[in-house]
C-alpha cells in the first residue's frame, strides 16, 4: 500500500537515523494518520464525528480537509452544526469546502409528542418508572423544550432533582415550573421588563 507524502515523512527512522519524534500539532496529526492507516490495513472504515462545527473557524475546517486528504480512501467526516454553517459555506470564498460535501440533511425540531416519547424511553433505559413524572409535568417539559432533546433532558433532570429535594415520589407541575423559572430559561425581554427586587 502506497502511503502519502506526509505519511512517508513521518515514517519510523531507519537504523542509525536519529529518532524524530514530532511534537505539538504535527505529532497529533501523525498519530491520527497512522491510526487511520492501521485501521485501513485491518479492513476497517473510519468515521470522524464533529459536533458544533458551526463554532469552528473556516481556516480550521480547511485544515481538517487537508488532514483528510492524507487519510486512506475509506473515511468520512460526519459534521453536526447549526444552519449558520450552511450560510458560511454558501459564500464564494468557501466553495472549496462546500464542494467536499457529499451529503447533507436538515434535522427539524421534534414535536412535543416525540419529545415526551423520548423522555419516557430514557426512563425505560435507566430503569425509572413512568410514574416518576406526572403527565402534566411531562407535557409542560415537552412543550417548553422547543423541540431540542438537550433542553428536554436538562429540564427533566432538574424537575426530578427538585422532586427528590421535596421528598416527593414524582415530579409534578411545581417541579417542572421550578426548572423553567431558572434565569437561562426565561426570555431576555422578561428580565428587561421584570420589576427589580432590589431595595430602593
């Protein structure tokens, strides 16, 4: 199997040659490329998953593309990002990046019924009975999560913690409302218009 120029440059030193051990970013790239070729030699495919890619600078995406060019052919980059990345890739200056995309799909937000089903499925997986949260509390959390699974998870966990602190066997509307009363769940307009509680 013929290796690329970069992989050959990072080959093991021959007998009598000084041991060249790259450090820093070059060392990390070397290890990634060697691992990719090792898996390719063993008949394995490589899929690198990158979350929140919209937070990455385009120059870092280009470095990632160049790194992938040194990998064996049976690899894929799976990128999760907000729609801001689509707007960035649509710019003419980023055509080199957009041209590397082989498939994309837009994931829509989930409806409240799907969110509620997800929460109960998570209960099943961790051995919690569905009675650990009441139906009204479940529906409130499902509506308030705005179709985002991470929001549903955080709201549910907070409601369950509040139920434990109150000595209850199930999280109900007061516990779900307590989760929603946290400042980061309230709108910016709410805190602007809310009366100050500081003494005058």
